[in-house]
C-alpha cells in the first residue's frame, strides 16, 4: 500500500506540474506572437509576465524533484537523504511561489492600468494595488527565508536550532492575502465596464473576458484550504496536494493573463472579418484591422484607453451613430467598426464637399437656363 501511494503521488507531482508549465509556456509564446503580428512591440506587462513564468519554472522544478524523493509517504519511513531533499524542496518552493505570483498579478494590473489609466481613481487604486502586491511578495520571501534559526534548520533538523511559532498560520495568512489580491484584480475593471454607454451584451462580453481570472481565485482557494492539513513536522506526507495547487495556481494565472491578448492571433487564424465594407476594396490583414487602427487614445496593440466612464459627448447628426459605434466597438476589443467609420469619413468628406459646392453654385448663380 505504501508503494502504491508513493507511485500515485510521484506520477501526480511529475505529470500535472509539467503539463501546466508547458501550457503556460505555449500561451505566453502565443501572446508574444500576437504582439508581433500587431506590430505593438513588447510592453512592460509582457516582460513582467515573462519573469513570472520563469520563476514558476523554478517552483515546478522543485515540486518535480520532491516527487522523486518519496513525497506522500510519512517522513519517518524515508531515508535521511530523501528526507533532507523533500524538506529542502518544500523550502525552495516557498521562495519562488510568492515572487512568481506577484510578477504575474502586477503584469495584469499594469495591462489594465494602460487601458483604464486615464481614470484618476483607477490610476490611484492600481498604483496602491501594485505597491501592496510588491510588499506582500517581499514580506513572504523574507519571512520564509528567516522563519528558522539558523536558516538551514528548516530542512536540516540535525542542526541545533528552532523555528518561529505559528508557521502554518503564517502560510495561511500569506495565502489568504494572495486570494484577496486575486479577487481585487478580478473585480477591478467591473465598475468601468458596467459604467460604459454600450449594450448589455457588450458589457457581458467584456466582463467574461476580464473574468478569466476567476479560475485563479479557485485554485488559490484550493491551495489555501489544503493548508489545513499542512504539517511542518512532516512535509513529506502533508505537502503533496499543496504543491500541486501551488503549481496550478501559478500556471493558470499566467494562462488567464495571456488569453485576452491573443485575439489578433485567433482572428488571423479564423480569417473572419465582421465588417460591412466591400470585399473588393484593399484592406490590411484581418489581424491588422482588429488591432491596427490608429486613434489618439488607442495603443498600437489595438486596445482603446477609456477616458470617461459615462462615455464621450457625442455630436449631432450622422456622427452620433458613428461615434457610438466606434466607442462600443473599441471597448469590445474588435476595432472593425472603427475601420468602417474611417472609411465612411474618407468616403463622405468628398461627397459633403461636392454637395456644398453645388449648393454654393446654386445660390450664387441660380439654375442654368
């Protein structure tokens, strides 16, 4: 029975973290490729997400290492060498979890801030949240390093030392704060989205895009729950499930943070253009249409920066419908309507000019006899 348990946890702690890391890596690579086809270039949030991904590799590597050293079995049943490796691996996983999570969360907040940062209240909240996440990560790392005296006593009980009281409570506190951060990041765009002058369908669509982070909250909660059974005196038997949830939380956060930026790539593959323009006219590629339009408030990757929660003041006449279409389509991250409006402007201006010329001619010279 002991052998079967060891085999089960060994397979689980090898396959699940590696598969999660591979999917997260592919998602990030596709994100970078999407940036390339839109000629947007790498932004700050892309670099931050990349750092978070690299740090998650380190956590995954130590989880896999513990799988080869008897995780899932009672610590007393393991040889001293494997016991030491499991405890050291558990100690190292803690060092990479919080920095990886912090870089990933800050990357998402920076991206949202770039879209909604012209709203003063949002800028303030975003900056405060970024600072709080950074302080949380630094605190978690420092306390994890110096929770025992000497530091090596955490994974080498042959030394003469001691650890701080309430280690499990500290881990639960750090996990709880992380969950609160995930929820705040998840809810951050909601007030802006539902305050826009767009249709309910568009609001729901935007909410679903930004709600991908809800999966991260689920895995973060599962990891927090598992800490109820976490025993620092027997890490071999109590840390298996917690290690799995740790890897999945990091991987899912990276995946959810990258998916919203992959729409140009998906549109390029589908090759569908939802515009009413004539097919005979010369247009850029579908990916460029979606994300290549230029506007004073639009970035090169095609995401519109929202300036006013209640919408802009629209002009009278034909431009009212055009501006409303452009505003809603920009926020919906589609951009096709904007392309159509630009063409309308180009097409209509000569028409208006000619109409005005005819009117002046008629008024000044009368009808020809």
